[in-house]
C-alpha cells in the first residue's frame, strides 16, 4: 500500500510533473463540457452522470484490486468521505442539469469560482496554504481574464439561462466546499484511491435516485457518438483525470492546484473554435495571455 504523505511532506510549489498533469486534466475537462452538452440530446443529464460515475466506480475497484490497494479498511474516514461525496454529487447535479439551460462555455466561468472558495477558506485551517499578495493578484487576473473571454456570451441572455447560471454558481461553491472537506479532514491522510472512492461511489448510488425523481427516461441503447461520449466521460473524465486530481490535491498546495483549473474554460473556448468553428476574437487572445501570466504569478516561489 502506498504510504500517505503528511502535510509537512507536501511540496510547496508545482513542479514540471504537476504542471503537465494539470495541463492534461484541464484540457480534457474543457473538452468534456462540450461532450456533456452535445450528449444531452440523447442522454438525460442526471442519467448521463449516473452512467459516468457508475462506470468510474467499477474501474476504480478493478484498479485497486489489481494494484493491491485496500480501500475498504476502517480508517475513520467514513463521515468525512460521505460529506465530500455528497457535496460532489450536488455539484454534478448542478453541472449536468445546468447545461440544459445555459451554454457550456458560459457555465464554466461560474464553475471556476471554486478556487476562490479554497483560497479564502483553506488558510483558516492550514496557515501554510495562505496566498501572498502577488499570488492573489495572479488569481484575480486569471479569473478576470476568463470573464473577459466569456463576456460576449454573457451579454446575450436566453430563456431559462438565468436558471442554468445560478446552478453553475451553486456548483462552483459546492466544488470549492468539496475540496475543503477533503483537505481539512482525515481524507487528507489516506490514499488518493480511497478519497476517490467516496467521490465516485456516492454519486453512482445517489444520482440514479435523483434521476428517477426528476422524471428522466432511462435507456442503454444510444448512437455511436453518444456511446463514445459516455465512454470518454467515464474512463478519462470519471476515472483517470479524477484520480490524477485527487493525487495532486494530496501532494501539492491545494490553492495552487485549484487555481490552475482556470485553464479549463480557456480550453473549452479553444475547442469551441476548433470543433464548432467559432470565431477567434481579440478577447480570447487577451484572456489566454492573462491566464498564463496569472498562473505564473500564482506559482512564483517565495523569495
């Protein structure tokens, strides 16, 4: 069994490995928003999320069995795990349902208020995670740049869009609270696989119930495009990238890891341009520059 690192063993900045892992995760998550939105025409939102995390739960159990990682041992994490899993489930429900009412690119700008929640609240529990003035400037710059890139879409309101926007804001808050619940509880001292177990199994068990209550119609026969989307969401989005994220949160400063996720909406815009032939605007180019500079400020080592 891999040994858990204590807080004192955690790295104080992002190294090259963390940089590339975060970049890969953000790239796929930007693409995933498009996948979810495109698949809603065939697969209802909560049922779509249920299939994703049901499959991810199976993959995680198989991964642990093959690698000999115990995940069912009693370690006092049940209460914290259920809280983190429940917060994450509500976040997912807001994301998937919200995409019925608002655009994927529009949703992301509200979702990524989560790093602000972490940056503001985490130092109250872990003083070493406190951001310096320059890092705060980088965080604000990155968020402002994302807002700039999405401002054109924000100016054009459609029927029901406010509902989707409010769901996205709530999901962003819940995401930040979920990260906090992991970092400030016993979950911070167990394996990434054990933490992830709560984050995939709780949604896998509860989302189908929410789907039934919401009145969604279930099916297991979909087009090739929808099936491919579900496989990508499950294998990469629900298992590989999520396990990587859990590992990064445990081994690197949480505020830096979560703030790096601001790149996700930028990737979402880039995929929109490449796959949907959307126009490359000056605002998009300025946003990319702003996010890059913001990330450099966030990761600048203390003198």
